[in-house]
């Protein structure tokens, strides 16, 4: 049973609480200065950019068999988007979920690109 008497666990809990408070303050700042749309646009760009190497590396190391990971991540993010009431977080979760689900199709397309010789095949994987 974990103890909360000043050990490592209480430090992690305090750091998590600090992070949550920081995120809430930043969301209020974005809303107050009408920056929410710009933040969503930049974050969407970064999320989509993150998924390109994830698909390439996923196909290289695991093949198309890792599609279920993207499906699970996408469904979890979309459910989270429905459950979260804060607009910014809900939108970013929806973008993450949609990008995850879109990556399933890209994973199978990446397999075709490897077969065509456009991307390297992993010699350690059959």
C-alpha cells in the first residue's frame, strides 16, 4: 500500500497537481486573449506531424500488425474528447483520436510503399 507521508509518491502527486493547475491557467489565458484557435491550429499541425514518423517506424518494426494500437489509442482519445468539458482539451483529444484512426489506413499504405521500394524493409522482420 503506498504511503503519502512525504515519499516519492507524494512528490509525484504534487507535480501532477502543479501541472494540472498550470494547464488550467494557460487555458484561461488562451481564452482571455482569443488565442484558443491559434493554439488548436498549431497543436493540430504538431499532432499530425508526430503521426507521420509513428506510422513509418511502426510499420518498420512491427508491420501492419500494430494497427490495433492506433485503433485503441484513437477510440480512447475520442471517448476522452466526449467526456472532457473543456473546449481546448476536448478538441485536442478529438484531433489526436482522428489522427490515430487515420494512421491505421496510412499504416497499410506504408506497407505498400515498402513493397514498391520507396521505404526500407526491416531485414530482421519477416
